[in-house]
């Protein structure tokens, strides 16, 4: 059986959330957002190895939360880096083979279906990411200050988990960091790996602003 790994990247601050507490630690229905996220993967892939990437300054606080909420889902801790690229690279050091999904800590509503479809596609094709077709019209700003409409049907918004055959993404992360590495798929693509797209889920929002937390509270009521 192919080993499954999950790397959850939790390096965010509370800047856009306008809180002193980093957004991944904010309470959602009485439980930190990050714990909701870990629970979703543990429920969907109970045999998966979970790696949590945290900045060193959050280690002690996370341990306090573990004790406070009696949270006992097994996981390893990796040290966060200067950028998301470096954080993921540190997480990958604890992964050696099988399949690995890399996920944002503040996406607690990824569906089990999205997780499973993305891992399955990665097993077959090597690299897969969940996406959605945008519902709004899109425009691009050009360097000369002008703007023009984009064909919405040709665009996709990208979610996580982004899943890969472990050997492939580990090899891709041997590259030097570049500012245009906006996610794991862009790193893999730079190493000439083809990305397969699968359908994500609408609820899989990234909680980064106060309004996102309000939306998340509504999702919880609907889901439960």
C-alpha cells in the first residue's frame, strides 16, 4: 500500500486578520482553525503521516494548545522557513517515499472528496492540484497601465492540498528559491513536471481576513 503523507504549512501571522494571534490559532466553533484542518485529514486518511510546519516562535504556544484542547492526533513538527518555499522544503525532509499532499493550515473545509481525488490523481499522474472555475469576470492589468478582459472559461483558481509523488516533489524542491514560486505546483512545473487538475470544493476557502472567519462560522452551521 502506498504511504500517504500530509504537510500542513502553518506559518501565517495575524496581520491581514488584524489580530495578535496568528490566524491558524484563532478559534472556530471553540477549536483552533489548525486543529480543524488536521482533523479533516486524519478523518479522511487515518493512516497518513502528518507533518506540521511551524515557525519556531509558535512551538511553545502550539504545545499549550495541544494540552488545553487535549488534542492527540499524531503529527511531527518541522521548522518553518523564511518563505513558504523554505517551509515546505523543511517539511519534505521528513518525507521519503509514497504520496505527499501539501496543504494550507487555514483551509479547514477541504472536503474528503477533494483530498481523495487529488491524491488519486497524483498517484496516477505524478502531480495534481484542486481547482475551481471562477464565477466572476476577470481582467488583467498590463505593465503600461492598461487592462483587458480575460476569458473566464480558460482560468482556474487554485486550492490545496497540492499532491505529488514524493520523489518528484522532493527533487523539485532542490531548486533555488525564486519569487515566482507562488505554490508547490509552480515549483513542480519549473522542474518540468506536468500538473493534473481536479475539481476542488467551494467551501475550501483560505481563512485570511475577518470576513473569512465569519464565512467559516456559517459553513460550520451548514455542514453540521
